[in-house]
């Protein structure tokens, strides 16, 4: 068993928006942080993905729909679907879970 704290990962990422803190063949987990007003420049992933919003507010947009994002929001994105956080009004801290591990299908 391993245990992680979001606050510890936030410090470990430095100035980068993304830090992975857990990896196994079938799942990986990281922290994605976007500041208010920042552009989300990520590309679609080859793995299914779940976002869990810890802090912040924004909109989440995909070709299949959009939703408001706030603390407690949980969003599932299937592999290869285009997606973006937009209209970020408060710094987003998102725990991101990939299944299988990020990049393993690339």
C-alpha cells in the first residue's frame, strides 16, 4: 500500500502543470494544476482518464458536451476524446487517474 497527499505533490511539480506521483501497469495518477486565466494545452490521451477537482473553478469542454467544474467534480473522459478546461476563474488542482497507465497505449 502507498499513500499520497495532494499538497505534497503540488510542491513536487515545481513550475510544471503536471506531475505523476503513482504508476503501475494498469493505472497511473498525477496532479494537474492550471492557474486562473491559463490556457489548457493538453492533447487527447490514449488511455481513459478521470479528473477529480480538488480546488478551483472552470468549464470543461469536449465534442460530446461540457460541464462546470468545481471542488468535488468528477469527470470521465474516454481515450482519444478531445477535451479542455476553459474559462478558468480560480486555480484548478485536479487529481488525474489514467487507466491503463498514462502513455502505455501510445
